[in-house]
């Protein structure tokens, strides 16, 4: 198995070798400048950016947009940066079914500096002001948030945003439908018990991929990270609670979310590419300790169009959707979540001749039964490459009937509140809708009634195609 980077420093080094990271050695400010640089680079499909000198924070650096392109996703899995997207999917899918439990270690670089009591000061860390109009400086943009339910030994790693409130507290916005949000509201708040939480920043890429995944309930993300890395992930117990985080983390912020207090949080420029609402009630996180490596590297996602969340959801989320559809008996071949769709669109490939309205309705039901992120589903035949948006758009344009090919379902309590087009009432009720565009040929359609494609693959005989391909270079092409 290829060597997967063991920490963020090894990941940066590998990206330097492949030409997928830009190193900025001039001093930049944490207040909007590096956020603006990172946002423009992300929108241009550019490299990750390592800001080595941050104004006011000597000894600290910031690594922005770690996995915001398919090339960097490939490197994170130990693959060559130019492998096709389907290869990245196949690699992730083949590895994730073989979880490897983590290995607990007693010492780690993230404990080189330990700050507790009066030494705790969040403002000593280079939390950036990412976007113009954000409510404050944000920590939880590319991090691992560790928590545990009261009635379970399952350690959950997730990724949630947190904003600096003052030198000892953070405010956060965990989604109400997330594991973190549900456990907090259903277990800790009713019993008036603080919820232990630790935030790890700058861990190995496999751990970050696992923390952003949609892994099934009860499977620890640390074991998924081991599967993706092909080896046990070293974890270490936190200094002030019994949670575990990746031992390779650059910075760990430990504390507890209070059950009986709230504070203002947001607004923030989120992954759909829009600022998410106004100031709102956030959970209050009281910091008990900060531990970090010497000269720590802060990791951040300059969230917006084509950010890290778009890629990692396209990967883990796409595979999760395919598995869900398979469990529901849908004749699915492949699923793709195009990053340009900001996690609001999914392309579903269906075995040829098995599409149609019944499969469309069953697909809609399967993908809207629980919490719903994708509001647009494009269903295509298997001869359409779901990873080729040119082919997908052609199928949508030429095979989806404007009336019979469009299916819609509405729901309450399951919609993604960050979806920009919902009005305030819909957002408060988490009420939404999902539409499916059926771009498959109707089942039972006779071959002679199916329009003949005029493409290289669809028009010519196999013999002629092989002849042309074999002589391609001799044509001077």
C-alpha cells in the first residue's frame, strides 16, 4: 500500500514535491489578508497555501485549503496527484471497509507545550478572520472535534465551526442533526452536565478525511482513519479529559461545552458560497487547556465555493450515498457529488434499462429519509460517466423530460439550514425540498425507439474504434 502522510508536515512536504502547495514567505496578516488570498486561490483551483509568517504571531504558520482539489485528495491517500477521480473513489471505497483500531500512545509532539489555568489564552493562537463580514475569528474550519455520548464508549470525531469569544471561551454552531448536536441536546443539556470536548488542529490528512466523513453510526472515525492510512492511527489522551485525538496534531484545545449557557456566534461565510445568516445563539465552549507542538502549523479551510468540504464530501459522501442506495435496492452503478455544486447536487448512475419513474421515486425516498444535504439529484444511465459533468449536462439536456422526468419531494425537520434559497421560516423549521431529474431512458424502451448516439463511443464499431486508437499517434494527434 502506498505511504500515506503521517502528519501535516509530511503532507506539506509531499505537496511540495508534487507542486501542489505554494509557500508564502512574506509576512501576511491574520485579519482578512490571508483569507482573501486563500479564497482566490481556491476559486482558481490553485494549490494549497502555506503562510509561514503571520503578523503578530512569530513562530506560528497557517496551512490553508489542505484538500481543496482532487490532486491533493489523491496525495492525502498516498496516490499520485494525477490519478483519475474514479481511482480516488475506488481507493477510498476499498480501504474504508477494513477499519484499523487506533493505537494509544503515552507521549506525542502535540504535548510539547502544555498550557492550563491562567496560562490559557486563545488570543495567543493565530485564529484568522477569514471573510469580510464574519462575526469573529474562526478556529473550527479544518479541525477535528472529539466528543462522546454519555451512554456510549463510541468516540466521535467531527468537523464543526468555532469562533473566538474571548481569551478563555469559544462559541460554536454544531448542526442540530449532527452527532455532536444531537448528543449535546438529548443527553447533556437535560441532565445539566457539561460536555467534554477537544478540538485538534493540524492532524494527519487521513484523520481529517475520517472526521469529515459520513461514516455509519457506531463506527469510530479513528478506525476509519486507520483504514484510509493502512495502519493504526496514533492517538493520545487529552490533558484534562478522557477524550483521544490524533497524536500528530499540531494544536489541541481542550474544554467543555456548557449545558446552560449560550453566546453569540456568526455570521460566517460557509461552504455554499454565501454568508450563513446573522448573529445567532451558539454553544459556549469553556477552554481548560491548550497543548501544541513547537512552532505549530495551524490548518484552515478558506470556506466557500470549491473549498475542502466540497472535495471531502464529494468523496466520502458520494461513497456513502452509493452504499445507502444499494441497501435500498436501487440498481446504482456509481455516485458523484460535483464540488462545484457546493454539496447541493449529486449525480447517480443507474444500470442501463433499469431507470424510470419508479426508481426515481425510490431514490428520492432513500436520500431524503434522514437529514438532507443534496437538494438536486441527476439520475443518468450507466453509459454516462458520472464524473464527466459535460456528459451529465448533455444527458440532462437531451434525456430528461421537462414534465415526466422531474420528481419533487418535500419534508420538515430534515433540511440543511445552510441552504441559501430557504426563507427564514423554512430555515427555522428545517423545511425543504429535493428534486430529481430523471435523465435515463424509460425502462422497456425498444432498441429501435432509442435515438442513436453520434459519439465516438456510441456510433462506431469496436473494430474501427480500436483501429483508430491504435493509430492515434501516427495521425499526428
